[in-house]
């Protein structure tokens, strides 16, 4: 029986890796950011984060007493032409962008006026969260993702606060200062003891 030489397959297998990657990138852009007539939707979501009611985007932000309760408020708006076809979620990095274990999701307050569980055009959803103020500068960043498949981020917004000691509160002396003061007092008392050398 005569053997028939197999013909090389045509299609993606014969395309260079660069062309394949460019094609996949183009499809991704059309799906997530392309115009509606191209089969995708325009994702135009805006998030704003406030600290105690202040839009403190720039450091140092607002000054708050250390140990006080800081209230974060988040607003989420859809400026696109269509309802987002997926639920959205907000992630706050808790001021530690390189540490994911302490991230948190704020609590949804309201704004789904339809209500259908999806962010409709011109809707404004609000969220809230509270944390105890820590000392020094803290920059928290809130990010919007698609719930479930994790697509995004679609938008982000920073918020800054600076934790400081309340007015009139005197900082505690450093331990070394206390030790040095104690040794000086002990030496002085020894000099006052009868029979001690001057």
C-alpha cells in the first residue's frame, strides 16, 4: 500500500508566536474596551474614596488623632452607555500594597436603584468601612474589579490620612532617657550617704 505524505496543518499552528499573541491581544481589547458596534462594551467606571468625608487624594491628606476611628466612604459610578454585564467588587489595600493578607472589601450601603445587582449607567453605588487611625502617613488605595472572574482593575483611587498625637499629649520619654536619669539619681544619692567619698 502506497503511503501518502501528510500535509502540514494550516491555521494557528503555522503562524508565528508573535502573530498569535497580537491576535489574542486585539480580541481582548475588543471585548473589554472596544466600541459597542465591535461586539464589546465600553467599561467606564469611576471610583472615589473619601476619608472622614474628605477626598484626600494627595498626601498627607487629613490629620486625625491616633487611635480615633477613621471612616472611609467609597462611591462607584458607571459613566458608560450600558449596564455592566458582571457584578463588581471593591478591594482596599489597607495601606499595605505589598501585603495582600490584610486587604479588605468595604460594605455595600446602597445605590442599586433598579435593583438588578448590576451597575447601571448613571447609578452611584456607595460603600463604607472603618479603621483605627495609626500613627504617621497612611495611603490606602481602592480598586474596582469584576466579581467572579477578577477582570480589571477598571479604576482606582487613593486616600490619605496622617495620624498624630492629640494636642496637649506629651510623648512618653524614651527608655534610654529614663535609664540614664535613674543612674544619675542613684549616683547622687550615693554621694549623700554618710561616709561616702566626695
